[in-house]
C-alpha cells in the first residue's frame, strides 16, 4: 500500500522535514507519524495515571469520612449510656490545678 500526497502544502512540509532531518520523505513522514502517535499515547497514559491518583485520593477521603462518622457514632453511644453522669476531667487527674505541672 502506498501513500500518495496530493496536497502541495503537505508535500512541501514533508520535503522540508526530510531535508532538516537528512532522511527520505518516506522516512520523515514515518518518523513524524510515529512521534505523533507516541505523544498521543503518552498523554493518554498520563491522563490515566492522573485519574487513578485522584480516584485513590477520593477513596482515602471517603475512608476518613467513614472513620469520623464511626467515631462520632461511638461517642454518641457512650454519651447516651452515661446519661447525665459527669465525664472524667483528665486534666484534673494528670495536672496540679495550682501549678499546672504534671502530678
């Protein structure tokens, strides 16, 4: 199968590229097409990597949100069990109220 370029501008560009690269017109066209396809493929790979990274970030954010929701639910259950009982004041247990230093 052969490639027949009938557009004068395209023919001129192919010849100019061949001259710049020091290769035949066919080789210049082959390399240009290969480079264009590789560039496109690399861009597609980068887009997939970017999407995968963002998907992972979203999954981590969802995991954190679920963890926070679970902890809040546990806290609500503890408060409900304790009712009106006063929660321990850990500062009072650990630190001297006058000096603020550890006991």
